[in-house]
């Protein structure tokens, strides 16, 4: 799978931080019901691998991936759990090599022009711009479009439902990442209908 295909499934990829495996399947089903199929489960909690495995096994209509990959061992673990793609906060050639060795499509993170050049050298042309708002936001993405007209971005970090349309309007942005689709209090309460409503609203956003 080319990671750019992920953008064809909708304008927002939810960035999910899950603390309990038992929340994974109902959450995934709620988001899919709202039109959001691509799910990034971040490796920020001990439950993350189990959550990926549960979604992969029980919600086949979801395209589940693993976020916050930092180490080579993460690649093997998330692939074994059933992740169909990976996302990293930054980029290391060794991490890219490990993902290729395990046939795991990678969306690597970048924040500067030099990092874009390194990722492009290794064959990546669809990149995560992170942390988007802290790394320059809209002005930075507009500036990067000049020297890198053939590079597409998924900005993530600090994006809200209000600012998402501004990012999606940029010609070099294909999709945005957002944590607003999975508020911790809503997950804790098991309010899956609310998550479906948030997913429906996100699905209505459109990129050029």
C-alpha cells in the first residue's frame, strides 16, 4: 500500500491514544460508522499493541495503523499485531529500512526542509508534518511548497476542527491528523454515538 492511498479514504486521520484494550473495538466501530476508516493507534500506552490487534481482528472494515514508531523493535511488533501502516514522529533511515524489510508502509514525520530532503532521498514523498502548529503551521507548509512542489503532507499536532479546513485548502496537504475525534472523557464514558457524530463531521471536511 502506498501511504498516499490513506488520504483517499477521508480528510482526517484520527490520532488515537488508548489506555484500555476493551475500548478499541467499540471505538473503531463508532468511527467507521461515521465514515472514518483510517485509524492511527499511537504507541503511547502499554495497551496500544493489544488495541491494534483487537481492531485488526474484529473490525476488518477499518484500516488500522500504528503511530509514534520510534524504535526498530516497534516495527516488528506492530506488524505482528496487524497494523497496515506506520507513522513516526520523526524520520531515521534505519527506521525506514526496517519498515521496508517488514513490508510496512511508513508515513514519516518531518519538521524542517532538511528532514524533507532526507525522507525524499529514501523514496518518501508523502510526509507527516509534525508538530504542525508548533513547527510553523500554515506559513511553513506554504513555504515548503516552493522548493518541494512534488511532496505531499499530512500535518498533525495542534490541529482543530476549526483550523483543519485551512490546512486542507493548501495544495500540498492531502489529509490532516487530529486527536479531536477521540476525546479521553468521551472514551472513558463509552459514548460511542458521540464519536460517530465527531467522525461524521470530520468526514464532511474536504481537501482540494
